[in-house]
C-alpha cells in the first residue's frame, strides 16, 4: 500500500491518541458525596478507578496518585494542601478492592463552628506512575449552610426536629428562620452567633424572654420578627443590624389625658404611626423638650420620626379609657445597637436639661449609664410621671445611685435601677458637656413589666449600700405629695457627690429637702452614720394647710433600734418619726430652720427647761428676750419662714430685737451658750 507523508502523520497521531485514551487510569465510578452540610459536621467525597494499560497497578496502591483540588475562583483550581480555609480540615484515604483491580479514594471534609458559610467545589486528579496521562473527575459542591428553621413539628424553637441540622441553634452558629410549616416562637432564653429572618419567616420572642445575638440581626424582605412586651434583644456585637423588627412595649396604667415620655428602640419609627389616635388637632399632643426654655414644645408627628436616643412626650390616644389602663405601643424599625453618641443642647446654667430615651430593644442599667457619662451629666436621672388631675404634683421622679424618690403620683413604683425599653427620661449636662453615650455594656436582660416596677427593697435598685431613710411629705388639705431620701455611705461627703446627690429640677407645691450649695436636693448622701448627726431640712409649700411627714423606707441601722426624730424647732417638739406621722400646720412659704432630723433625744429635757426659763414680751416696737441662762443666738421668723431679725454672738441674759411688724404670729428661736435650743410662738 502506498501512503503519502500526510497520511503517515495522521496515522501516527491517531495511534498515540488511542494509547492516551486507553493507557491512563480509568475512572470507574466518578466523584460523589457533595451536598448541603451544617457546621461542625463532615462529608466524604468518593471516587473509584480501575487499571489502564499505561502502568499496571501490580499490587502497588501507591502506583496511582490522587490530587484533591478546590475551586478558588471560577475555573481556577488549587490543591487543597496549598489553599487552607478557616475551620475546614481534610483527611484523604485510598484502598484496593479484594482483587486489587480497583482503587477507591476518599476525601473526608470536616468543618468546625468557625468555617465560613458558602459553596466549595472540589475535584480530584488521578494519575498512574511513570508519566501516565491525568484523569480529571467531575466537580462536587459542598454547601456549608446555617441551621435553618423548617418548623415541621411545632412552633417551639427548642425542638431540635424543627431545625435543618437536627439541633437547636447554639452560641456558635447562625440561625435562620425561614418560612417553615409553623412560625417560630422562642420561650426560653437563648444565645446565637447571628440571626436572620428570611423572607416569609415569622419569629417572635415571648414576654419575659431574653434573646442574645453575638452578631448581626438581619430581617430580609417580608420576614417578621416581633419582641413581645418585656422580651429583650441583647447584643455584644457593635455593628449595625438590617431590616425591620417590631418591639411591643406596654405603658404604665394611665388615663386618657395622661402622657408618657417615650424613646424608640428602633430607627425609622414615625411618631404618628406609633400613636395614631393621639390628638393632633386642634391642639397637637406630641412634644419634645426645649432645653433653652425648660418647657415642652409641640412637634409635627406626621413628618417626624423618633430620633435616635431622643425623648418624646406623647399623650394617650383619644379613645383610651378614663380609668388607669395599660396601653400597648409597637415600635417598628431597624433595632438600634452598638456605641451611640447623642448630641445634646447646653445653653449654660439653667439650660442644660435634655430629654433623652433608652435607644435599645432591651433595658439599660442606670448605674452603668451614669458611670459611662461621669464627665457629661450630673449623675441624676429624672422620670416623668404625672396625671392630668386637679392635684398638680411635680412631674418627675428622681433617681441616683443612692436610691429613688417618687413625686407622689399614682402608678409610680421603684424602677430598681433599670431604664426600660422605650422609656424616656431627663438628664442635666455638666459644665460644657454636649453629649451623652450609650453602649452595649450598659444593657441588661431585665424583664420587669412596666416603666416603674413595684419593690420595697432599696437593695434591688442600686449597688450603693448604706443606711437610708426615705421620707414622705404631703399636704393633707390639698393632697400634694413628695418624697426625699437621706443616705449614709462610706464614700459620701457633706458636699455634692456625683451619682449620689439628686438635685430638684422643678418647683414643687410641697417639698421636703436638704440644701447643698444653696440648692434643693431630694436625695442627699452623707458620710457614714453616727447618731450625733443633725440634718437640717427645708420645708416649702405654695399653700397654707395641714401637713404630714412620715417614713416611707428604712434601711440598714434604721431598721433596728436606732431612733429617728423629727425636730420641730418652731414648736419645740421632738417627734419619733419611726413610730408615727408628724402632723403640723403651716402658712405658705419656705422654712429653712424649722425642721431637723436627729437621732438622740438627750436635749429635749434641757430644751423644755430653757423654754420654761424664757420670758419674751413686746415693748413698743421691740421684742425683749430674758433668760436665766446666757444667750448665744436669737432668730425671729414669720409664718412663711422668713428671718425677720437675728442677733448673734450674744453673751448676756437679755437681748432686745427691733421688729417692724404688727399683729403677726412670729416664731422666736433661741440658743444658749451651752448649745441648748428652743422656740416659742407668739403674737407680736
């Protein structure tokens, strides 16, 4: 047969191609084993090959090499040994069949909790020794997926059969709530790495339950995530969340015309949509606090949403009952999280008070907030509680680390040191400060029911322990009420102590307070208790009437046998305030020297003796005071507590005081050189 050169070349090429196709190792059963995989689990990829003609197995399993590869980017492959992935490990094996005509190779792919979610494509290159051609397997994908809600059994989060991985999500894995057969309900406190509510997924956290998410919360599309009243979302993660959740929050039991000071736990909540039945016409009942005037100013609820960390005073809906009833508010928006800095207004002395609000979908511990803002605020927090009744009590309750005092309103309970979800409050800035900060370390998983929680224990509200007395003062004629707190602590002084002393920020119809640096304090801390301490009290009333002073709380040494007396220096009375309420009458005015709190009764007999030895009478326009004991000081007051005259540093048995009054009731306060005091009431 005669062949030309071209034909010869074609024959040779065909021959060698035939050798390549039959001489390489033959894939007998191609690569299998891919699919979905949960974290902290493993999968095995399997391939089997048979002997070709290039290089016989000859009983040597190592005569065939298996190179496992991973796709690092589209159509780019790398050996798994040169491309490590966090949390993924490999183990490769190969075995003969019984007749040594087939080799089966396996790659065990194992991932731990740190492995990244996503798809990883694998293949294997097979080659016999001696330069045999390479055989390439098909690709197999292993898809690392989060633990996903399928809800096939029930709505119970804690039922492992409701989850794709057959286990309840833990602190080390991301949980995804998809559109399962049943909606997902959390009824036990749980912690997860991250949370996603997929489109169509429905998830709720029951009242009183804490959900902690150590990563982001993402709500996708129509995903539905609801925190019931008193349920909390806590996060250590500082980044942002995405998608809207719903946060239900009950008010205190209020009446139709009452107000609540709110702050939003989410971003994007419109004011009017939050309370659509609150009156907007003819008078708008949505307000913000004006720092420069210290009064509330109306804000358009249609065009404004809750600003991050800002407080808003909002009246109850117009269809709310006229009896005290809880109202359920629902905030809808992206849950706030992480470090938050609020820019506030500081207009100088008297113009430093700002209304702010808890910005998180969880409570904030007051002491943590205060300690995180020592250079920004005074350390006293003020909480609105006021009924629109004929008796106009002060609008704010007061809290410091020393304790909490009520303004005498109904539905006021001790908050136990917790700023509730959705709760607004007032702070006063320090010096030139213009910001306050919030962060996740201030958050706490407390599940109390209302903005103010009932408690009779001081210890529950604060970490500051000591000996404490809480006093009530009330106008028994009109019904006005107020409270003050006196505490003895190792760290306190007689000056202003940060986070302990709580200043009054408003005028009160009736008030009992102490005075530090010429300012009224409803809460005062003093150094460690000694029974020789004497506490001067300021009593102030806008109207005349009959009044009562009584104990509300006694803590520490005062719960035992330690005596507590209220001394009325005008009437020269020493009353056991622990035993019963002290009742008295007073004209309107401010009385700085009428009352003292003392802890011994040793001077009362001396005071009585001094009173019996005094002779006080009018001579023309003068007041004459004679005593059998040497006088030291004399002060004369009118019924409003004003000092009409005084004589100091006396060393005589007689003094004459000039008075420019006629037919008035006056109080004469006398102190002798041995420290005994008494008072007499006369008509001049």
